[in-house]
């Protein structure tokens, strides 16, 4: 390797990971201060209070209160700090929407998302005093809040106690939530018996009922029972949806029933159930795990030909696999496609491709990939985190 090539290699190596002098600067997308003096972060408590104050001020607008995403974003920005979340939700009680069941159920569900199940129950109990009706809709919201908080054992007690106390008739959504809770609590047999209870109450199990139970059986590796449930679903004329097929597809693969999985995938198309990227990813992952490069690539090509857009999982699996197989041209092609499609992939994945290209003396290709990345604004350095990427001049 010439001295100039060696210099380029050193510059390329580590450009996405920041391990070398020529490195990227990962930073959150926030305005930069023009001050030359050292700055310190605001105390955490002060930062949270600022978010709370701003949210309360914004809540004065009916349009703001009408947008659910404003509340979802708020609890995320508050980093699920329970006292801060309680503060902004309590503040909502002064507005007329607090007598609207839909609005209150939104808060109940968000309490569940924040793992604040006791606050969800407290708000549910306060609804009559807030002049807000309590129907099966709010009962279901409470059950779902406990499910989000992963308090599955309590759901069983709520289901048995509250309907009688409040003269509420559980519906199919109520029973489906109970089935999921019993499964998650480790009582799969009890979950199955709930379906009989539903029918005794004149409530017809729907596709969610079957999908939930099927998922439970497959996860518990009770493959025969899951297949029996699939047959029962057909007998009861419950139309399977994409979720139904996805659950069964994963189960068949988990049970090493490859030919049956392929047959099921083809059946989806015949029944006008259009597979999504996730469906194709299931098949691709099966062949990646088996280290079958040709089949993994074939399913990727099939995915693209059928108009499905590869997502983050598709690119991550295949780029890494292509590097393992020294299929550098395909790895580079996938990186370019991800950049062109604005699909965020991890810094480490991009760095690996650059490294492998450089190690195989494909310095021009490696340099091209780095140059393309300059126009690529978002990278993932770790799951669920986004950073702006600032590349050095090479």
C-alpha cells in the first residue's frame, strides 16, 4: 500500500466511531451557544420545571389540548418523571375537556405508559366528581393502563371487581385485555378459558382474541395448540389479518417448519393480505440466522420487486451479513440505498463497511461512501437515539 493510500486508510478508519483523531462529532440537534465561556447544563430539576411550565402555558389553547401527540411528547421529554407528569395532568382538570370521557381516558392511558398505574386508578375513581361519565370505554382504558405498566396480576382483580360495582358490561376489548394479562402473568390455561367465558356472555371472539392467544402459544413453544387455534379461527369464520399471518409465520419458523412458512407467505398474497417490510424481514432473518446468503438476498430482491421498502432492520441484517460474506459491492449498494431512502442505520454498521472496503483496498469506494454520508443528516449511534453527523474534510 502506497504512503498516500495508507494515509487515506488511516483517515477513513474510525470516521464514524470517533476513535481516531479524524472523527465525527456527534451532537444532539440543539442551538449552539456563541459564548466562549464554559457552559454548564441546567440542573435536571430546573430543566423539568421549565418543560412543565411551558406545557401548562400551552395548555391554555384548546387546539393544543386537542392534540394527543402534545401529551405523548411531553411525558417523553419529562423522561417519565412521575411528579412532573402528575403536575401537568393535574393542571388539565381546570379545563372543560376534563368532563369528556375520551380526554380523561387519554390521560389514564398515558399514566399507564409512564408506569404510573396508581395515578391511572386514582383518576378513574375521580371521574364522577369531574362530571365525566364512566363507561366500558374508560374501564378498558384503565385495564390497558395497567397492561402498559405491566401490572398484569392486578388486571385480573379489576376485571372481576369493577364491572359489578360500577354496572359496566365488559366488551370484547375488555376480554382481550384480560387474555393478554393472564398470558403475561403466566396463566395461559386461564387465558384460553376466557374465550369460553366470552361466548357464554354472548361476546364473539374476534381476530385480536385469536392473535393474542396464538402469540401466547407460539411464544410458549406450544406449536400444536397454536395450530389447533388457527383451525378453530377458520371454523368460526374469523378473518385472519396481517397480524394473524405474522404471528403464525414467526411461530412456524420458530418450530423449524420452513416449507410451511414459505407456503403461508405465498398464501397471504393469494388472499390480498399484503406483506409489509416486517413480514419480509422475518423470512430474511431466518436465512441470515442459517447463514444462507443466496436465500437471504433472494427474499430481499423479492421484497423490493413487490414494492416493499426496506427498513432499518432489513439494512442492518443484510449489510452485516454482506460484510461477513465479503460481498462488499452489495454492502456498499445497501448503504447507498439506505442513504438515498433516508433510512437511519447505526454508525457502527456504516463504519464497518468503510473499514472492510478500505481493508480490501477499495479506498475510492470507501471514500465515496463517506462523501455520501455528508448529506445524510441522521445516524443512530445507539437504539432510539438520533444525532446530527458532522464529518471532517478528508
